[in-house]
C-alpha cells in the first residue's frame, strides 16, 4: 500500500483544468475510491479460502441482477434527485446488471475505429447535447452477521463516468471503464433495507483515453458486489512466484498489506500457506505484526519450494496460496487466497524467455465481445474462446486494449495462455506517433492528464499482478508516446521487477522492453531479423489483419520469424468478429456491424469491427485453419529420398508422449494405406525420426502419391478432446500428371445453319452461335448448361480488396467482357476434332480474348482461353482469369480432386491438403458477415457437378486449376462501387442455377492490413498474356 500511495505524490504535478463538470475534468477521476488492489475475497476460515468459492463466502453479497433504470438522452434531462431515499422509481424500467444499456433497448450502439463517438474533439470537453445518462437504483439488505463490520462496494467496470450514492449520501465519483472501483460504504449503511444509486455518463473526459477499436457501449458492464471485513483486514498482497537460477526450485517473495481501520494499535498474526494441486501443503510461514491505529503495515515472506511444478501455457501447474490474518490470541479474523504459478519471465539474448526457454508467441488480440450482451462476457463464452484457441494452437492473448474481466485471467491461469495485459488507454483520435500528432492538447503529452493516465496503469498492475498467465504489461495502444507514458513505464518497472513492459508507440526508443510494432512491412521484418546486435525481441502487437476473407500469406510471416532467434511471433488482429445477432423481417439471423443501429448520424466505421478469425458465436473462419497449421508446435521435416520424416517438438516444456502420430498414403487423392506410428516421443526442443511405410507402394506406376501425417491428442480433456488433430503435414511423393484427352475413333459431325453450328460427338450435342458462343450443351438429351461458358475476370471484392481500392483500380475488368465485341468466329475441322475459334476485342482493358472450343470424337469439350495484351496496353492487374459455367440447379453435388476440404486461395493453402473431397454446392459458399468472394479451391486436378442420380459434368485441367461451385452469383456478393451495409441475409441462393467457376488463377487474399496493402507479389495477377486449357466431359454413375 505504501508504494501505491507514494506514486500518487510522484505524479502530482497536475495543471489546473477549468471545467464546470467532474466528467469534463481530468483531475476528477477517483473521488472516494479506495486504492487499487489485487482481485481477492475474504473468507471466514482458511479451509474456505482454500476451496476458493468466493460466492459461497458469508462475507460476499452479489448486487448483480435487476436494477431500476432510467435513460436520459442528455445530462440536462436526467432526474437530478433520483438518488434521494424517497425518490419514486416504480415507473422506471428494469435493466440487467452487469450489462450495457444499448444492448437492452436504450440508446444507440456506435462502432468507431478512430474517434470518440462524438464529433467535436476538444479535450477534456465532450458534448452536452448528446451525452446519454443512465440512472440506476436498487435496494439491498445488509446481513445481520455483518453488524459492526466494515462494508465495501465493488464495481468491476462502468462506462464511462459514474457517481455513486448510498441511502441518499454521495459516496464518490469514478472514471475508467475497464478498471474496478471500490468504496467504503460503512458510514452510509444501516441494518435492513438500504438503497444504492448510480449515475453513469456515456461520454466523459476519460473517453479521450478510451478510443479503442470497438463498439462504444455504456453502463455497469461488470460484476457489482458487496464484501465485508473486520476492522483489521488483508488489504492486498503481491505474490512474486518465480524460479531460482537453475529454473528448478520455486521462489516465493510475498508482500501482505495489512489495514487497521480502528483507533489503537492492533497486534496480529499473519500466516501464509501454499498448497499443491492435490491439496498438499508444501510451504508455510507465520509472522507477528502490529498495525498502527488507522494505518497499514506490509509483512514480507520469502520461501522456497523444491522441485516445483512450473507454470507455463503448455503445462499450467498451479498452487493455491492461502493467507490468514489472526488476532494476537490466534483467532482467525479473515482468510483470503489466490492461485499462483511458479514461472520466470525475462529477456535474455534479445529473447523473451519463460522458465529459461525462448517462447514463440502464437497470439491473438482479444476484445471483450458477446454477440448478444455486448461487452459483458460470461464464463461460457470465455470457455468457448479458450477451447477454440487451445485447439487451434493459439498460446497467447493481448487484452486489446484494456484489462478484461478477472475471470478471464483465472481461466488463462488454469488452462494455459500467455497474456499481454494492456492498460485502458488509447488516444487514437488525438493522433499517434507515426502520424505526427499535435501534442499541444494531446493527453499523452499534457501534465494535466498525468495522474488519471498513471492511475489506469496502476489499476492494471495492482489488480492483475498475481496472475502467472500475465507475462508482459502493455502501457496502452495507439496513444502517442508523451512524458506521461514514460512516467508510467518507470513506475511499472519499479513496482514489478518480474515482468517486461511493452509499448508499441515507443517503437525502438527506451520505454519498451520489447519491439512490438503493428502491421510492419515485410521489409522491416527482414531487416530486424538480420540484425546482429539487438537487445530486444521482436513480437508484433498486431499483424495479419483478418478482416473478411483474409489471412493470406500467413506462412510468409513465420518464414521470417523462424529465420532469427529474436523474432518471436505476434498477435493476430483479431480473434472474434465484433458482430451482434439480429433477425430480419423474414426471421433470418445475421450479424450486424457499424451503422446498423441507426447510427449513421454518428461517425461509424462500418464493418471494420469484423476482423476476427472466428465469428461472433466463436465458430471458425476458414482462415483459422491456416493459422492453426502455421502456429503448430509439432512440425515435420520430410526427406523423400530417404523416405523419412523428422518430427520436431517445438514445445518448450512438454514432450510428445500424449500424441498419436497417424499417417495415410493417398493415390490420386484417395487413401490406399493408413496407420499409426508406434511409440513416437521427443523431449521439448528435440526431434524423432520415423520412416514412411512405403513398402508395396509403386511410386512409378504413373499415379500421383501423397503422404500425410497427423498429430492427434491421445488422452484429452474438456479443453482438447481425445483424438483432436493438433498438427498436420503433407508430403508430395510423386508429382502431378498433365492431362490430355483420349482421341476417339469417330470424328464429330457438324450441322451448320444461319444461326450457328450444331456439333455432335458420342452422346454429346453442342450448339455454337455464329459468334462462337456455346448456347447449349447436352448429353443423352439432358441439358447440362443453363447459359454459355462465360469468361470471368472479376470477383466480388474482399474487404482487403476494398481496402486497397481494387474495386476502383481494377474496375475495368468488372465490365471487360460485357463491353467486348466479337471480331471473328470460325469453325474448323482439324483431323478428328472440331474447333470453334473466336476473337474478342475488350476496349475497357485494351486486350484481346481468344477462345478455342475443341470437340473430340467421344464428346469431350476442350476449352482454351487466352488473354492477349496489346503491346502499348496500360491495364491493371486482374482479379481472376477464368470462366464461369452456369448449370441447372439440380446439379448440386460437388466433388473435386484438389486442395480442401475448406476453401483455400493461392496465398492461404498450407493447411489444405490435396485429396478427393465431396459436398453439397450449397455448403461451398462461406457466409462472411459482409458478403464477398468465397469458396475457392486451389490446385484442382478435376471437379464434378452431378445430380442425385450421379449424372453431370466433369472438368479436368490440363494443368492445375482454381475451382469453385456456388449457388450464388458474384453479382449477388458485390455491392458495386459503394460499400454499403450488406449482410448474410441479403444473399439468397439463385433460384435456377449453380455456378461452376473454373479459373487458371485468382488474385491472392492478402492480409498484411485491410487499408491499402495488396497481396504479396507472387499472388498478384499482373497484366500480361495468360492462357490455359481444361476439358469438359459428361459423367454418368
């Protein structure tokens, strides 16, 4: 406690701010509030503290539930005297606490990336005309057993500024949405019924420090409760549970802060005990102390636990610390507890080390988001997050950009996730380092904001200091790097010497222990990776922007990261799409985003909140499978010549004894052999070599062979079940064969009319018009095509396409074919085949298009499409180069031999293995929250669309193809030149057709960012000549 109090004096160089309102004055942020402390609860006995069920403690009383509520659109309309005891609130509505009032029918949810929810920025002033105020009131009973004891009121978080009254008496005023606030309400309460009133302002001067990229929501959004203590209590404690120099034995450095609210000194005994996971006591110590009248005292304990069970994200061993305060006769006054983990965190040799070993950060940024309840996230949703993260090889979260609910840290401790814990500060709307902010009125650079900013840093550290999962403190996000942050850095380094501190805005200056850029260029990454004399690790605080159909070139990031020991990973932006569940008038559910709640009169940033690798309900995006593959700690190095695979254990703390290594051999995409390697194990950081069981496999028989290996969890638990695939690898044993059709004995016949040519071959009949356009294609008299085979150069723009302006830059390709004209069309017979050759001029792109249809005697139709660029053409790159084939709706079964089973693209296909896959056409379209390009499959050898009887069409590429089969058109997914708010429920399946898209290539997805970065160069279709061939044949089964 003494340390905390001295800090306020250290930073107390405030300048006076003239403001009429507390909520527009940065000097007013903690009136009546108690000092910050670690999350802990009082229990009457040590045995109850060991159990840790705080809700069962007789000294805990929840105030969650229904409160009376009044919503006022602006401060002048609020009920000013509602806090008085006799004020009648019976006509008010009810509201759930915890909860955001916008999610319960009051006011407007606003999504803003950069900005403050109000338009005029003039710190510390907000707006008086559109600043909603929520008035809360409820009654509560004081238990009889609390008579004569101290009573404290706890708010886990309130947005944004809050006054508190108890029984008509003002208790205090606080700001800082995501930090707890506690008040001593003992002077204001009495036995029996009491009432509590809260007045919450949506916008305050603190809003300038909370410009995070998320929904702007308001209210009492975390737990509210009471707790009771005696006059002497355990005020706080700091358990520094570390390791000795050999990383073998645990070291405990424990500070216990004792408080005495009574007049007169209080002699006490303090007992500290440590229990392992089995409940066995492994250490204890006792100290006598004397707390001065109305004062405090810190008692320190030091201890050692030999051969300690260490904590890491891989093996999260926990102990329970129980602290008991007793009077001088030994009678228990109270006990409290916390789960602690023994681990060390340090930076050595420019590497972030946990327990003496460098870690690779497989991170995600995690916002607090619930698809129905907003910022109030329940335990079930947190568990969904943790299960999904652990099953997909995520080992770390960054709490963007504020401390999260204490429950999330408990779960990270228990199940094993590293946490970069970030202070509730982002000042993006006032400017950031790289945009040269005006510092004259910027809070980060202004002494008037020093105390309130430092208070947020202190709240972060003091609340979460005992969590082993927290391995790094973060000063904040996109906020400038003024003196206020430099003061905060020094304070944290003094207060907690067991963890590094990072700050992205510091770049490579002194007040960050980790170089943690966001969205760095590949060039900068390579440059830092190549440096020889660095002292700090490089861990990206944000990268791989996962907006919509994204996560391209993810493997390339880790090719660089794994090239240098001081490159240690990063945190994807971000984990979960911030969409809310809604239903349209037809009862169809969809996810909403910015601007969907009548907020167009406010600033809003559309679907820029839809950046996750999981949906709001925590189901996976296709991009998550790529993340899982790249993030896997079990990796494989094949040697085809030797017929071996080296299994690499890149875990730093656990071996591979709990994994089964299953294998399969595929011949032309189908499994012909499979099995399990026996007794494979490797210690952390070590390898094991297995021999591929290729006996009896003739790799020279002309077929294509692949060997796949999988690491599956053997025993499993509630987080990762038995049998779950944790890692995979694909090994090409023999290469792809080029396809050529067989030549039939009989040549096709041709019947020419004034309208065109009818070509018959085998059971196939094709009609071409005089422009060389296929008007019908039938086999056995059954129609296979609904329309002609149309050249295709466009895709429905992805969010990344919109971000780099591709919808405008490349727009000429959208209409290139529609605006083209035929310059020639001829039918010729060449030996045993018939060819229909057409030439088109496409003036929008200054190119020519040559299409050659070749009909073979058995009915096979060859399609060759060639783009001919003119020598002086200045044209943009292409979205795709291919064709689209419309077929009747009944051909709704899709089978392909290529990469799958999920969608994949040229720069996002490492997780998709080559094989034969099948599914319904309706299931190939992935419903991104904002509709866009979807469903592609790469490296396709052949694909089929068939009806329920197995009749249909097969496409075979002369080389590898990109193929998709969808029941929606690109036009249905494309809003045109204006990115208005489209949603899943705006897309309806085509009533008549399905669409088989057969491409030579498609533009990559990109993912470096979503506001300008293009896909990497290898995945861009540069303007040049292109040509490819595929073949259509009827299928009967």
